[in-house]
C-alpha cells in the first residue's frame, strides 16, 4: 500500500488511503504519517488494541479506562532523524517499503528503530481510534470506501478466471499479471459506465425522473452482462463504437483533461 502511494510518476497524489484490518499496523501508521498520507482503515475488533496516554499524569473524564499505558516520547525523539531518513528513502524509491517492514518485523525485538516506528504508530493510531469511536460519520465514510475497494477486488478477481493464484515467481511477470487484470477490469468498467449513462439519458428523454441519490447506488461492477466464457474474436477493421463521438463522453475522452 505504501509502495503504491509513494511510487513516482503517478498522475494522482494520494493523501488518504483506506484499508481493511489487514492493511494496518503500528508501523504502517507511522510511515504513512511520515509520508503525509492519512491512513483510514476499517479495523475490526478495535477494542483489542491498546490506547496510549500522552503521559502518566493525563486523566480523562468518562473514557479514562480506555487508556492502559503511555507513549515513550524519548524513544521517538531519539530516533526521529532515522525515521525521517527512512521515510525519505521510501519516497525516493531507494528503499522498498514492503522489504523494510518485513525486516523491521523479523528483526530482534530489541531493534530500536523498529520500536521507535511502532511507538510513533501507536500515537497516530490512538488518535485515529479516538476519532473512530466518536464519529459516526467517519465510520460510515471509511466503511463505504472500504466496501468500494472490496467490490473492485472481487470484480477484478471474477475477471481473472482460471486460477486465483499467481504461479509466476518473477516479480516482473507477477506485475504483468496484475496489470493485465487491471486493464481488463478498467475496460469492462468503462463499458459498463457508458451503458449505464446512455440508459439513464434515454430514461430522461422518455420523461422519467432520475434522481442523483438513486444513481449513487449504481455500481460499475456488474457481471451479469459480461460474457466471461465463450468465443472471442478480434476485429482489427471494426469501426469505433458510436458513443466515443457522443457529446456526453467527448470531454472525458479528450486527453489532457483533468478528472473532476
């Protein structure tokens, strides 16, 4: 997740990332924070996580029992420069974040940089958990966005039929497999979106009332209309579909326009 957000050459700079429970840990919270990315995961069983006080003297009315230990600010301050150097190296692409996190996790528990990263992550995660339990709007927003991600993953997996496991051991071949799958998924999403927009326009032309709140429930991930198995033919002399010249899609199809 960190690797994807910090990759150079991306057309969109991510400042917020949603993930499920498996996509978060104290170390991940630390390095996304240092990279200027707000991690907003949907955490199951958050009550099993520890909430940290800023110091032993801090007391809170009504919620004091939630906090069971304190943050070691001295540890974070002592290794702050090293943490920033690691974050800058991840941002520059000189260090692979997955490799770094695996090494930090596999090293001895006495690894001070690992402990400092986790301590910083505990600070960031505690703040997030307090916002999580106090804001219904935040929980709804995170859940909605995480559901979208899971819907896309299920949709892409459905299109990647034949085998759910990438059998290739070469990283480049694995990357190709994932990108080809994303390319197919994006193509089908584009066609689904076009079909839905044209259908909605026909409904409006027939005098039917189409409300924006109804359209919000539509998804570009239907599969019932996709012929996943069957005969596939490549027509190199086939003319482009008429919707490409349609004014409804013309602006979106022009290169160089920003997505809004």
